[in-house]
C-alpha cells in the first residue's frame, strides 16, 4: 500500500500530528502503533500535569498554545477531557533555584502568563496540610493543572479518523527504507507501506526508530515512578487538585480522586527500558514526602507504576526535519511531552506541509547538538 505520510507511534504526539495534518487537508496518512491500544506507552503512564512554568521561553510558548486548546478541547476537537486548573505550586528552598525562578517568572510574565511570587506562608495556605520548613519562596500559576492524557489522545485520534486517517494498532515497524537520501517506505509486521514522509513519534524508542533510517538521535529512556496512596483513617488530603512540587528534591503530589498521586526523581536511575516498579525507591521518597505532607507518613500505598521519560542532553525536544529527506522527529520532551502535544503536533504539521510554523524552531532543531551553545530547560521535574 501507499500513503503520503506514515506516523510511527500512537501516543499523544502521534495522534496530535495526525489531527493537525488533517486540519491542513493532508489525510492520506497511516498511523502505526506497535501496541494493541493507543497511548499505551509513556502517554498512559504520566501524571497528567500541565503547566506554563518553564525556564525556556520556547517551552512557555508551547504551553500557552497547548493550554489554550485544552481549555477549549471539547468545542474544538469534539471530545470531553478531564481538565482541572487548580494550579501548580513550586516550593523553592535552594538560593540558586530562587534566583533562577525569579528570572523565569519575569520571562513568563513578559509572555503574558500570570505567575504569582509567594512567601512560604502564602504557599502553605494554598495546600492545607503542607509544611514549608526551609522554603524561601514559591511560585504559583492558577491556570496550570491536571489533564487526562488518555482522553486527549483519544480525542485527537477520533477527530483524525473522522477525517479519513487510518490507524493500525498491533502493527510493529521493522524497518525504514531510504533510497538516495530520501525516505521511500516503511516495513511493518503487517506489510510494507510506500511513502515519502515518515514521522517518528515514538517517545523513548525514538533513537531506535531513527537508527532504522540511519539517523542518530540523542534521546534516552529514563524510568520514573508514580505512587498512589489512600488517606489514613480520620485524615483527609488537600481538597483541591493543586500540583505541589518541592523543586530541590523533585518530590511532587496532587490529589487524584480520593487518593493522592505522588512521585520523585531518582538521581541514581540509569537509562533503560525497564518499567517494573522498584519498591526500594519508596525508601528515598518516604522521608521527603513525610516532611512536606506529614499525613503521607501514615498513608497506605494502593498502587504504583513506572513510565519512561524521553531525555535529551538539554531536556528540550527534537521537532522537525531530521536525517533523510522526508524524515521528521517529534520526541525527546524530557518529561513534559503530553502537556505540549497540542502545540508541538501543530508545529510539526506546519513544517511537514511547508507552512510557517509561527515560532522559532532553532531550540528544537537536531542541529543544535552540534554546537556547545544550546540553552536547556531547567524546570524538569
């Protein structure tokens, strides 16, 4: 068979690119997903956070556009999503972090984002039960929040299907054909697809897929854990779904229904595709969790899972043309991919269609790694 475009990867990025290409009238597209369900990879294993508060202006601009679409998702895309804008609260205890966040807040405000600079006392008032010992300052953006990754992915996919785009689930890509420096086709477990355009939207697996086309991508998988706790008898969680982040430790939590979702980065974690739960990780998380939200010390863990961040050296994504003519990549978001999928998918669709993407693409270019002057994202959690 033939297709104008083959998208590899059926997570939030692949679905967003498919939808936005359909909006441009490009519908002879086959999206190929290895798993039996869409969004079964990193999309389905993240905490669903959505925020404006990044240190790189390019990421803030992606957030502004993406959150605007989340706010209007049902009217625009035709599918309801579970989106709660209760805010993101960053707790800052390291003087260097306070200085960096001061600069970031000035930049965010300059782009039209309302971010509040708070004292520790003001921060504690936003999340009852929170302790702020050692906190020197905090930031809060009320339009940040929590969103359902599955609902967003399925919404984009359904709209793309209505436009005539084909989705092949349970179909694994086994090779990418390149002839004379140009994409010629994709080999899959269900046959060959002749095409001149391939989109690599495979998240943590992007480097392996890139190698099929002779392309080296500096994207590595890194395991991150999420735990779910039930409140101890006689106690309650903070009433809102506010996302609280202790930036120095990367410990975070937010209410998820009757439970509390929390996690923290592991500095000792090494790159790899293992997504089994390392329960020893709780030994590192527990004292930090108990210090910031004491009620967690008595809570019962009811569920845990691990997912993969798709890390680049500067924690910025790769979006755009990469490698052979007709090869495009949208991956390497370093933990903030889901929340940027609406804008990133639109940007790449414009690039593929030869349109002006309306933004500076240099922070997302693969070529940036050939120089030593790249400016990275400092707000990775």
